[in-house]
C-alpha cells in the first residue's frame, strides 16, 4: 500500500513538472518581432498608469526599461509574455498602480491585451474592438513621447519613429 501511494505521488509530481515545463518557451531569435511588439504594447498600457520605484518615488513609465521575464504558450493562438519595468538597471524594479501591469497576451499574432496581477477583464468582444482599443493606447503613448522625448528611454524613442 505504501509503495502504491508513493508511486502515485511520484507520477503526480513528475506529470506536474512536465506540464509546467512544456508551457514555458525559450526566447528564440525568430520571435524577436513578437517580443518587440509586446514591449511596445506593454509601454502603451503602462503609460496612463502611475509607476513607483520600491522607495515609493513616482516616475514616468517612459523612463523605465522593459525586460522579458517569462514567455508562456497558453493555447495554439495565445502566448502570455510577462515583463518587468526597471529604472536605470534591472535591480530597480518598478510597480504600476492602481493596476499592477505584469505583461501582455499575444492573441492570433496581432492582438496584444494587457495582463494585470489579480485582475481579469473580459475581452471587448471582436477583433476590431480590440484593435481599436490598442490604437487608442498607441496614440496616447506617442503623444506622451512627443511631449518630452529626452525623458524617454532610447528603445522607446527609436520604436516610436518607426
């Protein structure tokens, strides 16, 4: 009986680990455009939020670098890309408030939706509605970049010129 329980426990442990491993993706060179787009839309969704350093100092999200934390394939057409905001170097992690933005979901290779910690929003419905929301956020971001381009990180400044 003990052996049976131990075998079931062992198989469960192995299957859980193998399920987690197959959802994580390595960042591959061919997917760099997807990651660049994910970073761009992360900035789009972060720009209207307040961003704080760990010492409670508020800064602009456009002064922060975005780095990839984890990429997870959720389904055949959805990939969640978890990102970090950091100020000057990766040891100064920033948080967004009032919603904690942690990444973007790439759906059908063209739709990028925000992922918030502990908050789930319903999708606006059809693809054209999502694209319209994405466009609004892009316009807001490009306007903010034009306001004071010297306070914007280089990657974001370069990307906005494309």
